[in-house]
C-alpha cells in the first residue's frame, strides 16, 4: 500500500510538472519589465549626415530596444524636419561583435493620423530574437560569450538637415518567454518589430538554426486606406506571398509570406509596403524539421469585424505546424484553443499584430481573441501549415516549459 501511495504521489507531481503553463507570454507582450537601460539621454539632435550613439553594455535578458523622436507639428516651432528630409533609424544589439538590428525610415513634414490629428512622435521598437537552444528558450543576449551591447544610429538619407528631440532611447529586460514544443516541425525562433509614423519599409535581424529550416513572416499596416504589401525578403531572397488582405475595414492591410531553406545566423528580413502608413508591424517565426520540397500546405485567410479573428487551415497533418498572422484595430490579443502566441505588437493602444502556432494534429482552426477595442473592431488573419520532413522526429506529443 505504501509503495502504491508513493508511486501515485510521484505520478501526480510528474503530471503537474508536465502541464502547459497557464500564462505563456509571447515576444512583445505586456509582462512586467524588470530593468530599463538608457542608451542615450533625452536631448536635441541636429542631424546633417549621421549620428551614432555610444555602445552601451546591456543585460543578457534584454527583450527590446526602443527609440522615440519628435515629429514636426504646427505648434512645435523648435522641431525642424522638412517633408523632403528622409531619416533612416537603426536600433542595434551587438553580441560578440555580430549585429542584430531593426531599421525604420521616416520622412518629415506635418503628418495627420486617421482621425485628422497631427502626429507628434515617430517610434521604432525591436523585440530581439528568442530561440530554442538545446531544448531551452533563450533570449539572444543569453548566448553572449564576451559582450552584449546596444546602440542607436540615425542617418539623413536625403533632403536638408533636421533638428529634432530624442525623447527615448532605451532597452527593456524580461526573462525569456515560455515555449511549448510538441510536434515534428519544431519551433525555432521568433523576432518582431513595430514602427509608428514612419514610411513604408521596416526591417529586422532574425536568426535561424537547425536543419530542414523554414520561416513565416507576416506584416500589418494601418493608415487612412490600408495599403498592400509589395514584398518580403529574407537575406535578400524574395519570400513567397501566401495572402494579402488590403485594404480591409478601410484602414488596414495584412500579408503573410513563407520561405524554405533560409540562411542560418543573423539575417535581415525586410517588409516593404506600397506607400507610407501610420503603423507598420513585422513578425518572423522560423521552424526546423520542415519538408524542403513541399514545405507548406494550402494557406487560407479571412477578414471581418468583432471580438475574434478566425480562419481554418484544411488538410493538416499530425506532424505539421500551423502558423497564423493577424492584424487588427484592437488593443491586444490572446491565442485561441490549443495555440501558442509567439509574438504580439501593440502600437499606441490602437492596433495589434500577432502570430500564433498550433500543432497540425489540433485541427488547423486558428483564432486570435480581442483583449479590448483600440481604433476599431476590424481584423484580418491568415494561416498556413508547414509540413514535416520525411524521417522527422516521432509525432509523440511532448511539452516543455521554461520560466519567463
């Protein structure tokens, strides 16, 4: 009897330990920030060519880099940023000499948002890669051997010199998010970024590892009339467009892309839109164990309005991985049943982009649920399954958790 009781206790503890976490957190989430490090104090900047800040030591669990600049307005006579002056904005995390960066671009002049109000700030946020390393989720800084530094750079691409105010240039630190692994096509890494009141080009550095690699990148945008996505590239290679919902709900656009066999290491992913927008988000999810000749199934997409964005991918397989991307006028989103939210970008509490994954064995119904209404209730969603390579890992379900 004692042996049976002892065994029951062991099995109960083991069962509890293997349960998926109730509050898994994606890249770009709103979990409490542990530490902030200032890269450059707030100051006025006169930019005639290039401005590069000093390299600052940053924490191993740095989750994001942020920069905010003043835009010209009718009442702000101190800011001089002509419409013809275009500035490239770069956020850089340098690990052991290798650069991971996010690049945005902004033209000057007075700009109005969808409500006709003058836009007072430009912002760019880079959520650094989180990847699986030996079965454990790690922030990119946790892999540093000698150094991990952050800095910003501004480049005047065209036009006359500008005068603006650097409002914020800082990092945030959070533990790596909880990751679940339970299928042959295995989640590898995730990176995301957002830009407000920029132009139409946003790029970030993403890193991929492992064999039989594939990647899914999705973007979203908002402006007075949502614009189409013109291209997505990975390390200069064009990705295949799987859907492009633009415009939907008048103000929004959303597209998804895929690529198999992408390069390993830190590579640039670039999202290019048809014209200038108010908000632009980009999320990248890479996988390994993907069939290289037929990497994906049939994609599906939908648009609508309300509290849930849903699309169904048909013909899913037990060893596959379904990846979705969503963009909406919401203020935050959560993942549906049997899904894991990998990234989330909330811009100005007005629009949200997010990316989820689900095991193919769970049926292919992908859902993003609204937290609260931001600018509007409209949403666009797309999803596609990534197929397992022949001879891949067994399909037995396995769950793994790491503390965020």
